[in-house]
C-alpha cells in the first residue's frame, strides 16, 4: 500500500523545503573541515554514517547538521556521480 503525504506536510515542504542532514568531517592532521559528500534524508541515516566514520583514521567526525532545500535529493545511495 502506497503511503500518502498529508496536505500540511506538502505545504510545509513547498514553503520551507525538505529537511536533509549532512555530516561535517575534519581531515586528520589539519585544521580543515569539510562537508561530507553525502546528503541524507533522515537523521538515522546520518547517524549510521557517523558511526561508520568513527573508525576512520583519515577523518574525525565533527557534527551533524540539518538543513532545508526545495531541491529533492535521492535517498543516500552513496553514488559518486559528482566526482
């Protein structure tokens, strides 16, 4: 059964955009912070990615941020099309 979005949520999404999450990483041995190349649709996906990055020695996880955008992004398929 297809899940429908309530009308008020469609209005909020149109006015303010959709909510997304991203992770800020610090490159090891530098003072440079970068935004991760992945954009996540849910907080849960972003937190899973942060846990994966905890064991990485090249980057240190700084924080997770949320933002709104009217552009619709795909869910975190982690494709590398922008490289």
